[in-house]
């Protein structure tokens, strides 16, 4: 059995690590998990799921293999935690954007730019290529990415749209459907261009311009007229 075989079984490989009595912990477990997830993202995006090595992830993160297994017991749990960690940071940014008091057009541009930066991130694109290549052998990684990344991203944008609707800034019948359509308009073509090697990932300025255009087109169909918005704000 090589070192990767035990990683792919999904079973805990080692007993919990014991700390010496009285030895202080230099950082919290949450901080250590964060370092491990960053290292795992690089390892998975470079080597794929099957070839990724738990020992190499630990080395990249600067922790022992025992520490890694104590915090994250299987390779699948590591993959899921890595995806969840990345998306939760994205969600927190989008949620903050819903509460910063800017006008709806500027706020939507900012939210869409954050979405584009996540979806078109080089490591995220690499992970999607890996998932497509290895999902027949490891279907759990495809399901994990679908639920924890794709659906969570749509839900975050749908929640943002819901906040704007409750504030009387836009009118929508279905915020989740609208979020899916808006993301499709924003990233469908550039994502495919990158995925199939036809173009490099867009520059930040290009993503910002696309976010601005998509926001304007979207709001032209659902924005509340200014006179109606002013009445709603005045009566709030």
C-alpha cells in the first residue's frame, strides 16, 4: 500500500495526536485548519484528488501528519473543508456588501465582481477540471463541489438580492432563479473560454467592466423606479 492508498479510502489513518503535558499550543486549531486548507487547495489544484498526498499537504502547511489527521481525518473531509472554507470567505464578503449602504447599482457591481473573482480564480478553474476528470472514480468530490461551492455561491447572491428586494430597491419573482441567471450572464462565456484553453483568465479590469455591464443590464429589468423607491424609503 502506498501513502495515497490510505488517503483515498476515506478512513482515519492514525490515532489522535497527544500533546506533551504542559506544552503550550502555539496557535488555535481553527488557525491550523486554515493553513491546512490553503495548502490543500494548492495540492489538489496541482495534482488532482487521486494523486494528492496528505503528507505533502501537511508539509506545505508546516504541520505534522499527525496534527493534520487529528483535525481532518480523511482526504474527502480535507477536500470538503477546503471548498467550504474558500466559499465561506466569499459569502462573508457578499453579505457585507449587502449592508454597506451604497446605491444598488454600485453594490451589485461590487457583489458581481467578487463572484467573478471567485469563479474565475485559477485554482478554482483547476479544481473544476480535476473534478470533471476524476468524478467517475470519485463521485463524492463532484457532489461536494456542487453543493458546497456552486449551490452555495448561488444562494449567497440570491440572499444578497433578497436583501435589496426587502429594502424596496429591486423587484423579483424568484431571487434564486434570478441569481442563477445573473451568474450565468456574468461568467458563462469567460469561464468556458478559460476551461477549454481558448483564453487566459480575464484581468481584474476586464472583470470589473463585465460586472458593471451585467449589473446595468440586470437592473434595467428589475430596478424599482426612483419615484417609487423614494416613496418607500420615506414611508419606512
